[in-house]
C-alpha cells in the first residue's frame, strides 16, 4: 500500500497511527511503513524526534546502558556505519543517532511534530480508531500504536510559595534546549534518583554552590565510564544475529553476561569479594545481575551487595555525617543506577547535602527554599530531578474510549491492565509499546521485538480480513496474575519507587512489570504468534476461526 493518506469525511484516514517518535515510535514507523507497506501517520508532542533523548537535556544526561545494547539491531548497515564514541553515550550523541535514523529511513515525512494526541475513540462498526489532536484535527486508522514512553510524563511537585521564588525552576526532563547558564550560580537540586545523581555529579565543579535536597538516598555504584572496548563492535558484527539473539534471550537484555551463581550458595567472604570486584568494573545493572543472580530476590544477596556499597560510601565521603546520610536504609531494589564521581562530589566545599526526610522543605521563598529547621537556602536556580508518573502516566493522558465506550481510565481504575504489556481487553487494535506489565529490561531491543510482534498481528488481521484483534478478559487476567506472582517474589515489590507507582501520591501502589526476564517474555510473544493468536485473543467479531 502507498504511503498516501485518503480523506474520508472530516477525518483523514491511514492504516496505522503511531504516537511518539523515540526509539520505539521511530522503529514502528519504519517497520509498518517502509517494510510492511502500510500508510502511517505519526504524532509527536515534542518539536523533533528523540523521545526521552529530546526532553532530557539536563547537564550530565547520558545512558547507563552500554551502547552496544542501547541501539537498534534491525539494520546491520546502520549498526556498522554509526560510530559511537563512548561506552555510555551522552544525551547529545544518542539524540544525534535518533535524528540520523529518522533521516536515514525518511521517517520525518510521516511525523507531525508539536502535536498532542488528545483522544482515541474506537468504532466497532468500522473497526477504526478516531484520533483527535490538539490542532483540532481528526484522524482515522485501523491500528493505533502508542510508543509514548515509560518514563516521560513528568512528576512536578508543587511546594508552598513556589510562585514567589525569583529564581528559575527547571525539571530535568523538560530542560530548556537553549541551555541554562549555571556558571557561578547557587543551584539547588531536589531529588536523588538517576536524574538527580547525574546532574549532581556533573555540576559540582561547574556551579558556585550546589545544595542537594535529599529525601531518600539511593544505592549508587560507579559506571567506570571508559571508551568502548576496542574491537567489541567489530566482534558483534561478525556474529550479528547471534549477538542480538543472546541479548534478547537473557534476563535483562543489557548485552552483558549474567551470572548463574546465587550469592546465597557461596560463603560470605566469596560474596563480598565478588561484589567488590563488580563494583570496580562499574555499571548498575551489572552490579545487580552480573556478580550473582539473586540480588533482586534474596535478602542475603541483597545485604551483601549493599554492605559493599555502604563501605565504599564511607571510604569516599570524608565527612562521616554526610556519608551516613548518603547511605540508604532500604533494600537495593529500585532500578539500579550508576554514575561516576557521585559520592566524591560531596567532598567539595561548595556542595551541601540537606536531609529533607528529617528536615522537610517547608516552602519556597523569594530567595530560595526554607526547610523545617528555619534555614533559608538562598538559590538562583532550582532543579527538580523529581522523576516521572511512570509506565501508565502518558497512556492515561490520552482519553481512550474503547469497545462499548469504556474508557481506559475506567478499565485501569484499580490498576493498569494489559496482556503482555502490549494490549488491553476492550481496546481492539490498540498497542502500547512497553505498556504496563511489560518486561523489566533494557528497552531498545525489546521495543524492536514488541514492534515486530505488533506488525505480525497487524499482518494477520489484514491478511485474513479479520478487522480487529484484542486480548480476551481471561488472558488479561492471567497475564496480570502471572506478572504479579513473579514480581511478588522479588524485592522490588517491597521497595518504594516508580516501579510500583509509589512515587505518585494517589496512584495505586501495584506491580507494573513482568519480571520473568527478557527470554521468557520473548517465548510468550512467540507462543502467541505460533498459535496464530487463537489462545488468548478475540479476532474480529466472529468466533476465533477453527
Ligand atoms: O526519578 P526517580 P529519576 N520532595 O523517581 C525525589 C530513568 N533514567 O528521574 O525517593 C523531595 O528515580 C525522590 O525522592 P523519594 C531510570 O529508569 C535513566 O531520577 O520519593 N524529593 C527521588 O529522590 C530511572 O530509574 C537515566 O523520597 C522528591 C527523586 O526525586 C528513572 O528514569 C537517567 C519529591 C526522583 O527519583 C527515574 O529516574 C535518568 C518531593 N516532593 C533517568 N518528589 C539513565 O539512563 C520526588 N522527589 C542514566
């Protein structure tokens, strides 16, 4: 089919609508339009492609996944021709890569930028979604692919008196593209997750004064950033399919060898020794999954992992009071993070750590931030590194009306509900790339795998003229039960973070991931495909063909 759109009534009709143009959205457009020949219209609320890497231009932003697994795999030529310069590339480099991909595969002509999709309404008679955008237009398509980002809807807390602050306030994930001159400024950072840790480590020696408002410390290991291992990318090219197969058929899809040894099965001294060695090699997911295989499930393994990090914090941070404040009291069971120079930053004379767990922020003043002890911290700029309404946040910004007029808000009132983290019962032909109860893994390889699976279902529906595909209520229920059971066996389930929604006041605190690992997840998708979607889906209005 051609790439042209055809007008029908007031809405413009295409085969598929894609929302988002980050890693997943760009590949969706390429796969459906360039490879499978569908007409595709994409919408992007940003001014350019890039998704996360468009928005997160804060100082110090970089990937904490090694780049050999943080890129596309679908085209070996692309892999060969793009020369990454760093093991953990900076935001600028990843954004350039995604812009290059958009140009190389001529994707921009299908994307309308600066456009927010406001609603999506399913029509059972015609098997079409009608999508409205904030420019007042309507679009129709049989298939709707939402690649709206797992960590994209920002969490922006409002503090008393915030409006009267005379300085500037910037969220890390909405960082001004023209940059912010922080030279010699008095800068406050609220939040010490991945974003905060990166920004703090970057700014220590660049600003006048840095005040870190920490509510909950996180376990940080160094990334041990270094150039890409010489010859690594060439070696990957020599067995390209084998390499990507191994990435996908691992637990985390991070592209490193994962341990098959349980820390619980080795003596204490051996446990500590291995974590010490792993700490020196650097990398957050590596620290959690490369030394041993039970850090996320065993309290014994977890305690050994944190014992080593706590010791390193004490060795690194000269002031013992500050060191103690930086040592978490909870488990090592948030999304593991890594950053060089983080704890060292607190040894600088111009850096102050304020413990807002025990001495909370009371208000913003004209000059800065006042904490409960009465101290007014004078600031020129406040950086909110306060994170995201993760996983379901962006999906719920769109007003979905599914079969029978049921809204996604209602369907997800008590919790997000999906089958495979991809589709929801009552919402035919709607695909959520990396939606709730999707796999807890490195994302780009799984984005591709999910989009390929989606394309397979679309082909099946079109080839058999079925009109629509949708998971059954039973399949959705079973997937939630399986995901919850798997997650309940992990320590993530008992640790507060965005992973279970506990960072957003009022959001249901509930499992939002399939924790069975990438390989098991791939098997699940393949099984659906092999059964021609007969087991867990309703195909069209008719009973599933025998
Ligand atoms: O967000 P977070 P993030 N008052 O939710 C604090 C990915 N990512 O943007 O824990 C005071 O982890 C909050 O404190 P608390 C990655 O997957 C990747 O840093 O709620 N503090 C916490 O310290 C990551 O896991 C990369 O007590 C408040 C912080 O803000 C995910 O994004 C880089 C507060 C939020 O931490 C999210 O990371 C960046 C308040 N009212 C992000 N509200 C890389 O690849 C929140 N906080 C490297």
